[in-house]
């Protein structure tokens, strides 16, 4: 009989990289990408308003994109709201201003600042075309003249009211 093997095995070489922190950094980056703030969450935090109703063809032009408008979509400063023929869109802003666009309308949200604690209240929209009804919200009430609407021919200072604009 042979004696049990007592030979010493050579140590197993571990296949670790030269940079043990690279794996940890890669996992951390993966975690941040998977669970960090998404682009949609960032937009939601910067949102100035929300689309409440849409009928027919309506769009939001943002930067160089034309996005189909859907109920619940967030709006950002700089967005342009566009409705097609036989279409309409209803929007509510963070200060409770209501905006209703009729068919073949085009409205740009040029500026929206609503921070009552810091006394920063400013709202400027531009009606380029169509029929638009406004019901002013907190900005017009807290800071008379803080809300304005531009049209191709004039600028209207809003002092807290309901009004309709038609631009051909």
C-alpha cells in the first residue's frame, strides 16, 4: 500500500487585477447610474407646469425636439406648446395659472419663476398664434405686473384676472 499523499500542492495563484479598486469603482458607477436621479426626475424637479388635457394633435417643442403632448407631461421654461387643427390643450402651472389653447395655437413659456419665500415671482409667455385663455394664478395675485403675455403686436401686463387672446 502506498502512503497517503502528503505532497504539498503549489499555492493557487489568485487572478486579481493589479487595480483592486477598479472593480469597486465600476460597481459604484453602475449603482449610481441605476439608482441615481434620472433625466425624467431632473425634469420633474425643474417643471413649471403640467399638461392636464389634450385633444387631437398637440405637441411640446423642447430644444430641437417635437414631442407629442400627453396628459401628465411636465413642462419646462423655454417649451413651446403647439396644437393642430381641431385640437386643444389644457395646462396648469406651479402657481395655479390655467392656460387653455384652442386649435392651431402656438405659445412659448419664455420665463417662469415661482419662489414666494424669496419674493421671486415672474411669468412671461408669448402667444405667437391661435386662441389662448388664461386664468391667472398666484404670481399675478402676489406681484401685480409679475405676469405678462407677449403677442406679435403688444405686451399685456396681467393684474390677476381671466382673459382670452386671439392672434391670427
